[in-house]
C-alpha cells in the first residue's frame, strides 16, 4: 500500500494544493488521511475501482494511519475533508487534466 502511495504523491499534492491552508497546522497522520480522501475522489472519477475495492482501500488506510496514533473519528473527519476537497478540485479540472490524472493512477500498481 505504501508503495502505491509513494507513486501517487505528486497527484495527491496536486489535488490538495488548494487545501494547504487547512492542513498546515495538522500532523502527518491527519495529512495522510486527507490525502487518502483526495485519492479516493480521484479513483471515483477514473472509475477503475468498484465501491467495494474503494471501501477496502479506505479500511486499510485507516488501519495503517491508526498505527500513527490517529483515532477513528479524526481519521474519518480528515478523510472526508480530503474527499470533499478532491471532488471540488476535480470538478474544476479540465477534461485533459482529469484524463492525465487517471493515466497517472492507472500507471501505478493495482491492488
């Protein structure tokens, strides 16, 4: 899972660039949960994963990030922030930008 995350960090940075202000004061676990939410939004747009697969990936992310000391409630809140922001950013993106992002997602390893 972390290998995929490493490959997709540039994409997540793009999705969360405009959300920088709310993430500045948060710790790395919160930021990772937000990034997971943004990646979830991207995966929804690209349509390469079923809802079951997306739910499983979120569950795995939650478990991994909890080992950093983040509780369920804080993970869910941060994930939803990232998901909402990712969806907003993707709505503003051009079709070409969305296609490029989807190609980047597809070039990474599959679960």
